[in-house]
């Protein structure tokens, strides 16, 4: 859903983190038998850079230290109490995203940033859910199953999904509940911040900027005729994200929010 660009996705981030951990052994096995000698060297170099099990365990212990008690009240949003279990879900998502970007989420500075970002994300999620409930927006079973199948395919199939869920101490039904929430959020975004029509002039300007950035590089861009549809989609999404971000800020300004940690 488009709202994921605005709000940090609990589900996607958590699964991405666990998938990386679950697939470490499989990846190493595949790299041990390359078809060519150069591939073998690359695999050896990559394996040498990979952290050991002890290092991974220490990293995970540091990540776990940032969690709070599941029953602890971390914030109150419009008289709704938010507990540590939801906070920890958001926390793991943000930690995973930082790791994917090559950043260390366990540093002192990063820990403070993550705490602030996690609370902000959790508050945003709660405000949107509250408003979506008021608007009586729901997700059908068919919509949830379709989205779940997409996640399962991206992760690598049913077995890989089971590993990812196990690593996150999550079951299939919990994941589907989170997917249902994400679908509702997407519907709410479409309701309050519908995408505006993109003009040919805006598409041309975006393309010209891309061409200018590609100058002096080996990157070759397709003709405007071929790229216009994709550019239009990008610009529509950008506009919608900006509108929705402004809407969320308005919700926060009008809400009663109390942070407890």
C-alpha cells in the first residue's frame, strides 16, 4: 500500500529482518558451489565479510535491549493506551530497515533516534486507525489473503514464510491481522488524500531531471514515451504522500497525545 512510504511498515520490516537471518545458511550454501572460478572468489570474499554466529548473537542481544515490557504503557493517544507489544513490533521494523541500509541501530545516537521514530510511527498508526474506524473502513478476507500471498511470494514461499514468522515469534493469524490493518490504512489514505492528475509538463520536467543526472554515467534511460507511464505513477504517489503526510500532521495537532517513555 502507498501509505507504507509515509508510515514505517511493521510487517515488512520485521519480515525482512527475519528473512535475512533465516536465509543466511541457505545463501552461504549456494555460494559454495559457483559455476565459475570468479564467482567462487566473490563468494569467498562475501563469506569472509559475513558476521559470525557469535557476532550476530551479540547484535541481537543489543537490539533486544531496546525493547520494553509488553504490558508497559508507552503512550496514550486520544485516551487509547498503547502497550509495549505494539511498540516492540514497530521497533523491530525500524531496526531492520536501518540494518538493511548498512547502519548500526545499536549505537547510542541511533538508539535515541529509533526510540523517537518508533513512538512517532506508533502514534501515527494509531491516529490513522482511529480515523479509519470512524469512517467504517474495513479489509475483506479476500483482500487480506491476496496481500498475504504477495508477502509469501516475496519472502520465498510457504516454508520461508514459516521461518520468517517463527524468527519473529509471530503466527500466521497475527500477520494477517497486521495486513488487514495496512489495507485499511491504504483505503483511508485514498479517501483523505486522493492522487491528483499529473500533467505532461510535470512528466517532462521529471524526465529532463533524470536525463541530467544520468549525464556522465553509464546509465541509459528509455525514451520519454516508454518511461512516461512509470513517471506518472511516481509523481502521483509523491503528491499523495505529501498530502497524506500533511493530513497526519493535522491529526496529531488536533489529538491528545501523551508519551510515557
